[in-house]
C-alpha cells in the first residue's frame, strides 16, 4: 500500500507544488493549512510521514511538532521553512524532527528526504519486530503421538501461504498453534494480528476488521485502520470464526479471493497481502447444515486443517506441561522453580481437565503461588471429594457427548459409592471389585476420594 503523507503549509502554492511532486511518485497526500488542522488531520488519517512548515498561523510548526511527537514518538516529521537557520534546525531536531529543508523546496530534495525518512521508520519498525521475534516462541509442549504429529504439521505448513483452519475444544491451545505457524513462516518479521470474532459485537465486527472512514456511522469521528490493514504482509488470526455473522463471512470470502477490501463508509479499494489463519471450537460442517456458516468460506479457509487434541487424549503430556508451567511462572517472577513429587504428578495426570491446557495452567500457577515450600506434594493439590451426586446424575453422564469424560464421571461416582459401602477400607474395596490395592488407591486419590483409616496394617 502507498505511504500516506501529510503536508502542512499556509501557502496554497507550496501545498499544490509539494503535493503534486509526491502524488506523481505514487504517494497518498493529505494537506492542512494551519497547526490545528494539521493535528486534526494527523489524528484522522494516521499518516506515515509529515512535511511541516515552521511559520504557521495559530500554533507554529514547532508546537505542532511537539504535539505530534507526544502522540506518536516514531512518526517521522520533516520541517520546511523559508526562514531556515541553524537555530531553527537545532530546535526542530531536539524536538524529534527527522530533517529540515528550506523553501522553495526542490523536487529532488523533497523526494530524497521523504524516502530516507520512510526507510528509517521502516527499519525502526522492523528492528522492533525483530526484538519481539527474538523472544522465545512458546513451544507446543508434549511427547505424545498426537502432539508430535501436530508439531510436524506446523513445520510443514508454516512456510507456505496456505490458509489454515485450526479446530479443537476450548483451552487446547489453538492460538499457540496459530502463533507457531506465524513464527516459522517467512512472514514472521511482519505483524501477527488476532481477532476474537466471538468477543466483538456483530454491529462492530466489520469496522474492527476493515476499519472505517470518518463519519461512516455515529461515533466514527476519525478514520481508523482495521485488522486487515494492520496485518498487511503478516498473519491475521480469526479466532472463533464460527461465531461470525453470515454477512461478515461473505466479505471475508471476497477479501480472501481478491486480497482487497473497502473500509466501512469508504469507496476506495485497499490492496493487502494477508495470510489468514482461522480457529473454532465448533463443528463447521454441522454449522453449514444449520445454515449458520457459508460452505464456500469453509472450503476457502480449510485448505490445511489442523486438529488440536484435548488434554484427555494426551495424558502422558500432563507431567511435562505441569513442569513447563512451573518454570514459566518462575521465569516471569525471577524466582527458582518449584518441583512436583511423583505422586502429585500422577494425580494431576488422572484428573479430567475439562478446561484442557488452559485449566491445567491456571491450576498449576495457583498451586505454585499458594504452596509455601519448594516442593508440591499430593496433599498440596487439595483434591477434595465433590458433593454426593444428585438424583438424575446418571442421566447427566449419559448425556455427555465425550465418551472419556462420561467414563471418568461414572468411574468416580462408582468408586465413591463402593468405598462408602466398604466403610472406607481400600483393602476391602479392592477385593470386592477385583482391583490391585495400590492401583485402586492411586485411582481414589486421583479423583479426590480420600480413603478412611483401614486399621488392617
């Protein structure tokens, strides 16, 4: 997209000449004739560079420069004046001006200065992104077959421009996969922009995605860039795309096909280069049958499908994740990491975790903060039994869509009742139901079913 330049001068002839020179070179040009107008235009148009006269009516150029730099310290500003002097140049430079040119401005001088200033701003932004990129990328932790397969798929897909649809339950780490796709792509030095489609009101989602022009609707007091603008040459992550309205879906489809869009209230097409990665916890095939999701958009975003497994299907990864989250918390707080006993890790691995990795992480952090010592033991987990199941609980378990979750719920309730009938004796219960005593004891602990005193030595 061409850079937008704001030219500020109170002489109409200078505005016309400078604007013409810049427009002939393909820049978009916005003009202002005084300081107040310049500040207003800068807020509305978000220019990439400002050419600013010093001698302006009302606020002079140096005052305007100060306000522009206070709003956006990295905005390049080039000062122009017919009264050029060392003193003015020094003042402007101290206030953050990139350069200083004299009137009457020559085309070659203007273009050289503008290009150098824009290149400097580009390099500064690239440097900022590289510093962020140098920070360690959150890895997809795990040694289970499902996670190893997912990591391999990410490595294969990341270098391409193919659209990716990530599916999985809430809390499984879909955003982590999307960020890994971006980090290992050739777009990694460009922006990663996230949009939670479920968290934005339907009447605002188009403005959020595409931006809007001033006056496009009530409250649109200035032009605003949308997420597609911000993600130019980078990655746009559309999280919970299954919650997007059909109207917005149609516009997303057109953008994916044409790589251009129009801002809300605007009529000028804007060309973009964006890779779209989408995610959902819904079954989009079922949503299509219900008429809630466009089939053509589904096929467009589902070029590469990636499935993130729930935690219950990768239980062997739970100890690894638990240790990883302890170390992560320790790094963030500059403290030595705590450790788990084998018994605590075994109990964690046997819990149901309906909230998946997100629930596990929150639980581990809570444990680390609330456990006073350096070692987290089984007793620190505070796995207390749930209240007795109410009538109709069997129906509730039978209604669960996931087999493993239903089985775990039934097993827990079965053991709770059998333990109660056995008077709290693990030995008696083990003999009654035909399980080895130590294995039964671990199962009871994992479900928070504390056995009573056995008195059997």
